[in-house]
């Protein structure tokens, strides 16, 4: 599933993330706060994988 980001602004950071789904794409407008929340949620999901779905990456968090 291709994910196509479109940067709208750098200051403030704003983008449209298009998820290619069936039957139609879903567009998500996001700012930095939304993007960081999305990243956190996706990492948490991937880290829950086991065996063949076990994570193949490491995450270093900073505050």
C-alpha cells in the first residue's frame, strides 16, 4: 500500500498523508503533533509482533 505524503508547509509543519486503500484513498491532514502521535502508535503496533512478525528495528526515544 503506497503512502504518499504531500508537504504543504515547513513552518508550521503541515502535510497531507494519502493512504492508498480499496476502494478509495484516505487523506489525513497532519501537523507535527499528529505525526508524532502516529509514529508512536505505529511503533507500538510493530513492537507487538512475534516470530515472523517480530520487529526488525530499534527505536531510540528522546524528549
